[in-house]
């Protein structure tokens, strides 16, 4: 599969001229599954265990945690 389009919640799309910060787990940041960062990308380790970060985030949200109802990923049939 390949990403063919991407937009933010406000409807804006990615710009070829912008710089974005993205947080990924250590497996992906290290090139796991051949999905590492693009050549020339900067990397700043946060030294946070993935599971601990997820737990802290969930605890920071109003409880019970509401699951988003909107569709976030669309798979286009080819």
C-alpha cells in the first residue's frame, strides 16, 4: 500500500516547502521494516518508552476516554 493523499483535521494538506516534526517509535526511527526517516532528516531521541508515553497520554485525557467517531484512515480501492 502507498499513501496517495494526506490532510490535517482542518482540511489543509501537506506542503512540499514546509518542515514538519513527527514522532515515531524507536523501531520505526531506526529504520524498522525499511521505513526509516528520509535521508537528511534530523533525529532527536526523546528517551521515552513507547508504552509509558501512551499510558501517560491516556491518563492525561478526560475519563472515560472517548474514542473518535470519525473515519481517520481511508483505503482507496485500485
